[in-house]
């Protein structure tokens, strides 16, 4: 079994303003459940986790949960919420009451868009994270490398919360050894918290346009050393990955970048960790 723990779907006309940015022509179009299932079938992927796509609006959740209800490979949804709002618990309850609400497995805020590297230290944010934990959901961390220290403090402050680091904290793979040095220690400090898992996702778009799997390998090696295979999961970050690679190419790149591992460990990365972390059901 192979689980893709991180992908998106969107219709630009629904308010994904970030798609208006430069260099995004390849992904400035609708990506639908039909597009997804075609990619999964061609790539031998059994199930997925659909993650909010930067729309930052509560109307996205009904759409995505409905997709999960109608699309068997979508095993879970990580929905958007404003973690600093005063109604986190009520928002989660409303999402769960929607059609497909049983597929809600996590929440995410666009923390990477906050200029403050210490945003996750704010009292209102820690309160929201505690409410996510009380709701028994995971919380995806989409953060920059300079926000990793605050994430480590949040993990210690809310030990009952399952935190999932998206894209390994967006290391500067394009800077090579310098990017590795600036990222390694903050990542290790976050990984020291047992309630944190991480996604081997979004790496190709942090590399240079002419990237090769060897460029990813030093960063993947550090992640394996710090988290271990049972706290790492594969994510395609499709369709964002199309800026650098097609869907099968991302999977091949990770398989090539991983160090030699026993079959059991590779199964953890490509399915087991995602199933446990998000408490996913089995693909239909």
C-alpha cells in the first residue's frame, strides 16, 4: 500500500489568490478529483490526504470533505482554520457536522505567511493548538525554516497534539550545503519532540530548476536520522510539484534520495506513518 500524505485540489476562481503570482502558469488551472484519481491510478498510489490549499476560507472545507465522501482514494482531509481565532473548537465541530465530516483528520493554518518567526509562541495560537489537540485532530505545520524553533517550543507546550511538519520546514535546498547547515539544528530540535512527525514532501520546489535526486538526498538523510522512518511520510505536494516534476517523478525522486532502508522502514514512510498519524481508514 502507498499513501500520498500531502496533495491539493483547487479551482482558481474560488479565491486562490496566491496562484496569481509569477511563475505559476503551470498550476494556474483547476485540479479536480478526476485529475487526482487519474494520477493515482497511473502511479500506483492507493490512498491520499487532501490538504487545504491556501484559500484561507472556511468555505473550502465543505467542498473538500464532499470530495472525500465521493472519491474513495481520499482517506482524509486537513482543513483550513485560523488557529489564532477564538472559535477553533466551534469551527471543528461545524466541519465535523458537514457531509463527509468523518474524513476530517487534521487542520492547518498558513503560518508560513506570517512575518513573525515566533508566531507559534503567541498565547492565542497555543490556545488554538490545545483546542485542536482536544478535538483529537492532527495539526499540519506549513512553516519556513526560520519558524522551526517556535514550532519546537509549541510541540513542548502542547504535548498532546499530533504535529505534522509539512515539506520538512522548507529548507533552502537551492543553497546546497549552506541551506543544509542553517536548517539541520532547528529541525533536530523539533524532531526531538515525540509528538511531531514530518512529510518528505515539497522538496523538489525548494531545489533549483535543474535539480536531481542527489540534491535532495542530504536533506532526506538528516530527516531519516532525526525522525526515523516511523515518523516520516511520503507526500507528493501535487499539483505544486508540477513546477519542477510530474507526479511519478516526485515519487521516483524520493525513492532515489532515501538511504538504503529495510522494507519495513520504507513501508512506514510510504504508508504506515500516515495511517497512524492521521488515523486513516483503508482504501476502498
